[in-house]
């Protein structure tokens, strides 16, 4: 018997959420459109030209769910995956995902042997990292695959200035001993979301100088990579051999001042929704929630939404966060609490307990978007989607099995 993949995928998710919560007992949920992720990656692949796509699935795939989104990204044409933390890379391997995989944020004591054993590429920014990776490789009995990170101007990860020369020299020594192979050189932009900023060109120049220095010393990288989501969308010259989109994989614009997702052929994949827990009439002059920062101006109806900062709703969204409820856009009324917030839905709007409230989604049905929430609380959409807590179950729809 043939099953509908969309139904099967959603049913599987309804059994258990990301944190083991049964969706049918949850008061809120995240709907994740895996087909949107697949289509977004296909669009990013098209824009990358001859470069391959490394889909960044760090931070539980930006809050969307690590393994299901990794599979959707591969279905869309990503040939690599990337995580910041080694634990997530190992989780992908444990799930049976065999695609080339890079992880870049390790500390002394990280399990480099496990990474080498599972064919996870590792990044190194300092000689100590190379030594630790080499020791892990020696224990496993096969060479590690290493990407050298150069600080081209971000002032964060990567070897800076003379440190790059020292890192290259150390890599060559470990490579000669047979414990590792340098397969990549990479860096990261500071201002890719401002394409005309002068640092963008300067960082590209510094990156190319660093690659040339390494090649003169005898390193032959398989891939050079610099471009993040913003650069993939706005700066084709930074594609090199591999691009590393993150936010754009999930359909959000990393450059909202330049264009919304639709302008780049992207569709937001996450919808955050909840069920109304309580509706009640209150008189004019009634203070709402802690501190009474919102006071009703007339007799009205309050709707209680069972989500709060314990679920990742910004506390700063009090009297600011937008929602779609009763078919209308409304704003959080009063302070956001740990588990709940209140919305003044007005005297005439008919809302009942159990009705659906949409905090954000693609925006195609009048609901707010993650970017709307970011603007309301003075942050970025990256933070809005990644902060949705683990007790909010993820429900997957689409033709890509989670």
C-alpha cells in the first residue's frame, strides 16, 4: 500500500516532539515545512553557481530540528552539512547521515578521536587545536580532515596576522607525520549583511592572500569557503568552492534591509502557533499581567496564550510582539510571563478557548513573520527562531522523511 509522505511525516512528528513531549498534549507547537527547506536550498544552490552548498544546521537547525532539516537540505542539493558544535555533528552521524560534514567550535578536551572516527571534518584556528586533532587521529589510526580558519577581519574565530603563518607551519608538520590532511581553508564575514560595507572587499582580499600563502607553503586545499547566507544572496564573487548558508536555508532573509525572503526566492519554513487557554471579559481600567504595564481603556476581552519566555518568547515582547488571533493582527498586552502572555482582542472579536493563535509564520496568510518579531523587540530573526524552547514540539510536514 502506498502512503502519503506528507501525512506519514506529520504523523510521526505527532507521536513525539523534539524534547519527547507528545504533541497532542502540548499547548503550542512549531510547524516545520521540510519542502520549503528543500526548495530554499535548491535556490541557494542555483545562486552558488559552480560552488557546492554546505547547509549550516547548527543550533538544532536554527531551532527547526537537526536531523529532519539536514535530510531536507540534502534533498535540496546540499552536498555538505555544517555544525558549530561537535555533539551535533556526531548526532547527524548517529542518525545515519553520511554527507561530508564540518564542525568548527571545539575546546581543549573535545572528543577529537570520535570526530575522526566518524569522518567529521574539523576546523583549527590555533596550533593547540591541530595538536589535539592529530592526537585524536593517532589514537584512531587514520588521518583527520582539517579546515584551517583564518581571521580575515571578523576578530572572532581563526588565526590572525602572524598566527596564520604559524598555523600553516604547524599544519604542514602534522600533515608530514601522516596524522591529518588539510582539506579546506575558510573564514567568515563581519559585514556580509551590509554588502557595500568596505570591510567586505577587504576581507575577501585578506582571505585570498591567506590562501595564497598556504599554497606557497605546500598546502593544497580541496575547498575554499567564505560566503554565508548574506554573501550567497548578494556577493557571487565570494562563492569560491563552497558556500555556507545558514539562515537562508530556513527561508529567512539575512539582509532584510535589502529584501524580504520572497525577493530572493525563499520561503520561511517555521510557523509558531498556540491554542488559546482562556477567554474572559474585563472592565475598563483593568491592569493586565505583572506590573500592570498594560491597562484596558474600555470593556474588552482578554485571551490567554500558553507560551512565555520559558518557551523562548522574548520578555521584551510585552506590549510589542505581534500575533494573529481571531483573524486579526493584535499585540501582546502587558508583560510576557514564563509560561503565558495575554492579548487584548477587543470587545467585538469572537475568540474562544482552543482557537489557534499564530505568533509568526511565512506571512502569506496575514500572520506576522519572524522578521516582524525581530523588529518588535529590536533583535534579528536568527534569534527569534533559534530561541524557541525544547518543550515546544516540532511537527514536520512535507515529502522529506524526518
